[in-house]
């Protein structure tokens, strides 16, 4: 259950456990990714600890659902006199048809702007800037999170601000115009990043019918055409108590937090019907064929990415645990996967991972290599894939090591309550707290048979997308083809190179 720090006050297209486009880039091309992100992969060539016995219990979180549907969650840790207060909302690109794509992200930027309490000069705001409160927000595919960190006595003040911001936004036209330009600048910066092109090409390939549902940043044309009326639409549709959670992490107890939450949020009217009943999620259709593409970019080496549609929370939970374990098995430096691709010299780095999502999580394999080795490296990758479920592909000790490494990572994550609040918010929205609470228990119960069912159900012999990003000279020198990228002989699909 490895999580990463995301873009501040921005959107995150890839993060969270095992989505290896981030992990491999963090290992191999650290300058290409925001410094705030940390890898989901272990330190390269460092063996994870063995796990012969359970190492951790479930995180001690306590929750209460108010009559209006708002869930209040407390993760108590008195190490430091600090509390992080977060509002998590089930919003993000998975709620966005093309005409709304990017508006969840734009709404996030407006959350901390003028609200009615500010206009009325609410007394609690007079010294707000002197209370040692820091704040920010993030937008992802399946959650939007807003959070404050402050010293313990001030947590009710931060909660009150959240109440006023979520219930009584003003959407001042001048502020809105300014934030539109900020978001547009973010999008333009991302579009100038060649790795963003690689990510978007994979998204467009795997989720070809509804790519907007997997693109948290959104589209420039949608953001440019946004209005404050559309912000109101998002507020009325998704910013309601039965689609939100207030999470407190740090030096606070449930006995202190719950009464404050009830006093501030109990009169927030419940939405009927539930937004996901009125506006149900789309069903991403399965791939009808494997496809590939060469992306010509001015980079020095070659980046290859292969992607599959993976399991969905709520439809195949067992496979999501197996996916985490299998990814960690292959991360181990003594794995057959690493020895065949990295130790052999075919690749500089290689990793595979699954990004947990309620609405179809992608499985991503990514490697870096050189033009003279890319065809052999890709061939070797498909050779490894063919053997994923073979007896003896991984050992019993590697299976236990993987579970142990994942448990240790969860313990490390808890050590920073200010970040663990975001972890809880993500899982609350994507999987629900029951999944989150039972994660370690289910992880420990994962067997070789579970792992093999995951690989045979979602990877081996399944339709997939193969991409390579390389320079024009490298493309010519390597002779790499679309057939190579999809791992099958035959004529290349039309339009395979751009």
C-alpha cells in the first residue's frame, strides 16, 4: 500500500502504489519528475526484509458517519503537537465527461479563495494567518483532497474554514479568471513534458472510449471555457456530505474531534439522490486489439511502456492484493525479472505495477534502455511475461519478502500523520475504509495461486498497449517496430508511428 507525495495544488495523473511510470522515472530520470514525488519502488538493488511473521496491525483509525452521510475519520498519533485536517471528496476525472474534463481540478484551485465568511469578516479569520496553518490540495482520478496542518489547539479553526469553504464559496469572477490562467499554465507546462505525452498516449490507448475519465488535469479548451456557473454545478453535484469525508490525523483523539465535526457539519444538507446514482460511472470497454506506437521525442535513451487494463475495486478485490504482491516480487533485485532485464544489461531499469482504482486500474510495465538494445530488451520482456505464472518463476521466500516489504512501507507511511491523512483520503474514496482496514490481513493471506490468477486474468495473453519514446535517430538506428512493441508478428497497425 505504498503511496507518494503528489503535485502541490495541482493534479496527479500517476501516483499511488506501484504505478511504475513514476517509480521508474524517479529511479532513472530524477530530474524529469517533480521533486515532491517519491518513488513507489524500493531503493534499487536493495533487498527487502523477509517476513516470516506479521509485522504490523491495521492502522488505528476510528470513524463515525453523521446522519447526513459525512464520514469523520481520526488517525490518532501524539508524537508531535500537530494535526492535519483533510476534506476528501469523491470527485476527480472519473466523474468528468469531455465537456467537464479539468473542472474538478479548477474547482480545487478555487476552494481556498473567497467564501462567505471572508466577505462577512468572521471573527475567527482575523488572526487566521498567524495560527501556523499551512494548506493545499490535490486532484486525482477518483478523489479531490484539501488539507490543513496546524498546531493542536487550532484544529477547530481549520475545520471551520473547511466548513465555510465547502458550503459557502463565492466564486468571485476576478479570482476565477486568475485561477483559470494558473491552471492553463500548469497544463501547458505538462504538455511540454515528453513524459506527459507518453502517459497520455497510454491513457488514450487503454481507455480509448472515455480517456477524459482518466485525465485529472483536463483539457485546455475545457478549462478556457469554464464559468463560475459550472463551478456551482460541480459544487451542487459532488460537494455534499454524503460524498465527502473529514479526516483528522495527528495529535487529536476521536473524543475531541467528533464533537467539533458534529457542531460544524451536522446541518449540512444531504444530497438526494446520491451523485453516483444520478451520474453513474462509465464502463470502460475492454481492448479489442493490442496496439502500439512510437513517440518521437528529443530524448537520449529509449523508454518502453506496456500497459493492460487491470482489476477494479469492488469487482475483483482479491486481484488488487495479488497485484501489489506480484509487483513487489518483481521489484526485488534477485527476481528472475530483474536478473533477465537489468543484470543482463538489456535495460537500465525496469518495473511493473498496478494503480488501484475503483473504475479499472491500469497495469504498467516500463523500462529504460538504449537504441542498440531496445529490440532485444522488448523481446526479453515478452519472454518474461510468458513465464509469469510458470512454476518456480518466483520463490516462496520472494513471496514472503514482498508481503513484508509492503507491510514495512505502510508502517513508514504512518510515521508522518500529515501525509497519512492523504493516504486515508485516497483509500476512503477509491476503496472504502473496510478495504483499507483489512489491507494487511488480506495481503498476508495472498498465495501463489492468487498471484497466478492475477497474471493470467489481466496480463498474460491479454490485449495491451505497447509504446516507445525515443528520438528520430534512435528509431532509425534501432529498427524498432510496432510489431516489436506489441510482442506479436504481423503487419503494423495503421498510424503506428508519430
